[in-house]
């Protein structure tokens, strides 16, 4: 059992506050004291997942986007301000401040609590990239929102004792490599080894050569390589970072004294301090080369040296994570369009449409941000430019980034290339890239082009970044600019120039690429404590628009039946004080039959709402125009929208549908329908549902709606070859059965098509680690492991989910 001492959340905290408000109502309805639903540990809610890049490449893009943000999200902001006064221990960091993980790293994290009792800091967060704080030596990881809500109410986290993988770093990065190249290398390495559910701890002399920002970049992508934790114990560089970010000297002294006294302070050059690990792997930092990852998964690293060939191979490879299945005749496809400047442009496979310096992975790291600025400066000085139709953007993770970019003098050069600051928060990486020009979109669709997004993010799953960028590559901020300058990913930087100087001579990437030493000199001069002091002194104040928001008062929320953003969820409808009986699932139909690596973006997308979707129809029926739909991410406080958005990813491949997209086949009728409509029809027929899926089900964001949505669709169980850690926990938290095929078995080996009916026979006395029998109406049966890993999992399931358990506990 693990009791976190702090909790971070972001705008995904809206459904958490919605649930809290509904839980208070439920406790009251059942005769209890609603004020018992109250956080007992500090909850820092940083509003960051809300800004969409509507405006880019203009000096006033930031103000325009933030103004629109308030128009779109005013109701949600008001609701959160209500929550801050209705619940104790809830700190709201207003919109426009930055990304929760960067704010945590630069400001919120304590490392050691220095109250009456000294003890190490720890945290859980409602975003999987909470692990970023591991780079500063703080134990923490991401959980689903529903599990976080229980933590806030005092419930400890239950987990099996994990194996700890020691990841030894030796050597030094070469002068041209970046921390992004390092993390993409580690991500591919550890994902191939298999570290799901394990802790990873970094050690060895190579760690000492990495800055805290570099370590945080590595720790940030812990979810992408599958581990629970990516820990860097505190050392002297950690203390230097605390000084640099303006933490009080007296607290830093206490932190050092406490950690040394308890033997938690690490000297990475001393092998006698190396712990004993469950297993050890090693990486020579000198082997790291300039890299990107894609086109569809973060772990698919590609050396930039072979990127051109790799992309060309992807075009003709069979459809999959590294293929688009184009025929030879399709390879020469291209299209012309007229842009707003009146000129005609041609795009082909590989053309860059979106180039975004974004995401907590990189915007927290001065070395890559200043490196991008220096590269931009050299590019402009050499006469290079970015094509005007490429949607370029810069979304820093905190105001500190803008401060040191401005002071170092690189902002004018970034803006000259179109990388204007468009907002502070998680933007393009979460799918808030905003619209592209209609002429470009139509040209891409008409000619079936595989056009590209290039971003300094941590996720590039299909359909996440933008519907018209079928290929998306993760890259350092420097490479984002480089590929924007090239205008295509179908380029060999060694042999092909980025452009020409005014005198006609060629400019290659190597001519403008800054070295680590060059970047370090600028960083030492301009990233100073005074910046952090000035920015964070006013972080809780917010803008004038935030301060002017009127909010309702009271401990119970007055639900507005007409709201399309905030709606009382049905999770507690019909709830009783007594436990419901745990029953087997009889006569179930399969709603979806999915393959491997289905992400939470496939299950519950956060991006734009398609105009022909069930969610769009619901909103249109309530008088909203398509322009007012906003995104699924913005409507997480409304279960009616989110249930309709479940499995609504336009790239999802359901083997029970004739083509990719959010469709399925209803049985026994054979009708092909929207997934939500099919679920509604099954509900009217009183038929329970299951989903059958492949390996690594639920990878990606720690998105609680990826469990809430299936619950509302009537799914009772998910049968998978394997689960990602957080998602399995979320399914249990919603009272769903996570069932796992036995090793070597799958839907394919068992001949399952999804057209069958299924009985899931649970053991009469449930216990962790048991098997259950699944009987199929074709006469076959098979065994599955019931993935209740702990007694606490069982308790949650028997209560119908963690929220119901907490309500009963408060009675």
C-alpha cells in the first residue's frame, strides 16, 4: 500500500471535480454528510489542457488563442473556481501559466517535506507524464482520474511489489546529440525489453553528466517505454537545480542534510552506492545519434541519417505501425492548392503541414529550447525561411521559457520562421493543433497524401495530432525547425541542402546546428533564479479575465440541465448502501475486436469532434454549430458527449467493421453502425457487451474516460492479450472485468470473430490471480486470467467501482 503525499492534476481534473460534486450528492442522498467528500492531501490543479492553436504565425497569436480559450472554456473555468472554494486543499493554477508537469518541476515539487516531520516528497498525477518529476528525485507516477480521486480522499494505492530495473548510463553524449535523441533511444530500448509494471532507476557515471532538465526529459517519457517509474535519485546536480529555480536556500540545506543522513543522496560516480537491482541494462551515451520517432508510435525510433529511406519504405510497407500500404502508382501522387497569399503550392507524400515546438517533454529543457533558438538565428542569418502554409507554433511549458528565450535574443529569429508563442499549455501534442487551411486539407484528402506533422512531443498515435497528418514524428525542437525549413520529411540532411543563401550557395543543416557547448554557454548566462522568482511570484493570480470570473458558491453544486460542458454523471444512479452481488456475465456480445497497441487515444480521443459523429449530432440537437463543438478533451465534464466519443477515433481499426473508423457490426442483424449507436441498440435489447483486444491495450495517456466510456456503453469485460498498467487499474476502478488470455492464446488462435455470444463464468469465491472460463456459443471455451491483482482491486470491483466504494466508505 502506498499513500502519496501530494497530487498533481491538469484540466483533466474537470471530471474529477465533477465526480466529487456528484459523490457529495450521492452521500447526501444516502443519508450521510456530504462534506466528508473532501481532499485530505494537497491537490494542485494546473489548468493546461485547454488551449487550441487557432492562430499561429502572427505576433498576436498568444492573445487571440487565450481569448478564445476563455470564450470556449468559461463554463469549465467557473466550475473549477467553484471547486476551489467548495473543497479544501485544492490549489488552482490559472490558465496561461504552463503545463502541470513543468510547473511541478520548476515550482511545486518539494523533494523533501520540511514540516515538523521530515520525509521524502511523493506525488501521483492524473496525467501519465507525472513521472517527469522523477528527474528531480521525487517518487511519483500517473494514475487515472478515478484513482486520483480516491487518493485525495485518503485511500492508499495498492500495487504488487514491482521489479526494479537498473538502467546504467556510461560515457557522454556526443556534441551534436540532444536529450530528445537520448529519450527516444531509451524509449525504443526499454519498450523492446518489456518493462510494463516495473520501476526503472537510472545509475552509473553517465547520469552525473546529465542536467536535471535532461533527466526530466527522460523521465517524462516513462509511459512511452511502459514503466511505472523512471527514477533519478537526488545528487549534487539536483540541489543545483533547486538553487537555479529559486527554491529557498534554507530548505535546500535541510533537503541535503536529511537525504545524506538517511543515505538517499547519490554520488553517481561511486559504484559502491549502486543498489542491487532485479535486472540491469546498460547504454553508452556516446552511441546516441540524432533521431526522430514515428510515424505512428513513440517507440519507433529512426536515425535521422536513414530517415528518408525509412519514410519511403513506410509508404509501401503493408498497413501497420510502420506502413501505409501504398501501391507503386500512388507514390507519385501530389496536389496543388492556392494559399491565402495568392500563390500556388505543391504538396506530396512527406510534406510537412504542422511543425510544433510543444509538450512538457522538451519545453522544460533550456538546452533544446535555446538550441532551437540558436538554430533559428543561424537559419535566418543564412537567408532561410519556412513555407507560409506550414502551421508552425511554439507553446512553452511555463513563462520562464519565454523569459530566457527573450533575454537571450532568439525570439525575433523564431518568429521570423513562424514559431510565434501561441499559448502556455499542452497543445499540439494532445491534439489541440487546431484547423489547417481548407485548401490544404482538401488537397490532402483528394490526392490521398501521407502528409506529416513534426512535433517535440511525446505521443504521435494515429489520429491524435491532426486528421490530415497521417504521419507524425517526434523530434527535438531543433529538428522541428529543421524539418519545417526543409518542408518535408523525405529529405537527407547530409546530402540535400535546406535552402540557399542570397549569394546562391547551399545551406546544409550541419552549417546551422549549434553544439552542446555553444548552447550551454547561453544557458549559463540567461537561465537564472531571478526569472523563476519573477514568474512564479504571480502564478496563482491569473489574468484579468480569470480574476473577473464569477462563480457559484456553496458546498453542493447546482447542476445546469442545459449545460453541454458540465453534467451530473450517472455513476451513482440507483446506488444502495448494500453491496451489489458479483455475478457472471451471460449472453454477451462483442462490441469491438481490436488488435495490438490500442491506445487510450483510440478508446477516448481528446481531439476534435467529427461533424458526422454521434457526439456532433448530440451537440447539434442542443443548438450548437460545428464551430462551437470544441474538442472531446474540453467536454470531459459531460458524460453524454464522452460516451458518444468512446472509440470515436477516426483511425481505429475494428475487425468487426468493413473499414477503419468508429464503426462496428451489430449481431445478429449484421447492420454496420456507429459504435455508440450499436451499444445503444444492445442496451435496448438487454444484451451485455465485451471487447476483445490484443497486446498493450490502453497504452498512452492515463485517461479515466477510456474506462468510464466503455462502462457507459455497457461493456462488462475486456479480454486482452496484455494491459497497460494504468488502464487496467482504471477498468477495475469502474467495476469492469479485466481478463487476460493465457500465454500463447489470442482471438486469432482461438478463432474468435466477434460474431459469437459469450458467457464469462466467474469463480464462486473471487481472489486475486484466479482464472475464469469463457464459454462461446460455437461450442468452444477457453480460460482467462482475472486481472484483479490485489485484494483492493477485488474490493473496488465488488462495490461496482472505486467511486462507489468511496461513497460507501464515507457513509
